[in-house]
């Protein structure tokens, strides 16, 4: 079963410049070779070290995280796959991309049901490239409240 979405077209989920830069990036084009959910999860594990939208030190190069997030947009994840991302034990970045996916794609009426079990999650990671640590719970709460600084500038209202 697919996740109940807000119904927006994929290319309208992200800010236009970011979306255009993802679609034209060499890295995103390389992702066409990944055909399955598990291949994308493995790529996140191997390549992602922050979940900001832009490459470190490059204001126009999309990050690997957001290229992979967009790849998931094209795959239309199922409920089972989403639970797999959110509960993944190998990398907090896999989980963080799952939460980003939901924040951009899911029907806003369903967000709390997805996020509530994780608002007190104590796993530590660094969502930003400069290494400042936070907990997954704080990250989830910030996504829900729109307090992640770059997220506030990118997100468009859904539904």
C-alpha cells in the first residue's frame, strides 16, 4: 500500500532551483541505475553524511541526500518501505531521509501518526555538514514545527 500523499506533483515538492539542479546533476543521473528500494537504501548508507539540501561549500550543487530523496519521490514508497526507513538501525541518515520524505510527500493529516513514535528518539547524529550533533527526536520535532533553518526556506505548503 502506498503512503497517503498530499497529491502534489514531484517537481513541485521542492524549491524550483533545487529541483532543477537535482535533475541536471551527474550524480542524480547515475541514480537511474538503482532500480530497487534496497539499492537506494544502500546508496544512502554509503554516500550520505548530512541531510542538508546543498553540497557542502557549494550553493548550487544538490546534496547526495536530496538527490536520493528525489529518487525516492520517483519510486512512490509503500507503507512497509517507510517503516523500514524509519526503523533502520544501520544509519541515522537513512532514517532522516525517511522523515524528510514524509514531510514533503505525506498528507499533512497523517504526519503526526508517522512522527509521534519518534519525537523522543535519542539516537544522535549530525544533520548538517558542520557536525553539530542533535537527536533524531529533536530533528523530527524541528521538521514538524518547521524549525530546521534550510527547511523553512524550501518547504511549500502541502494540502
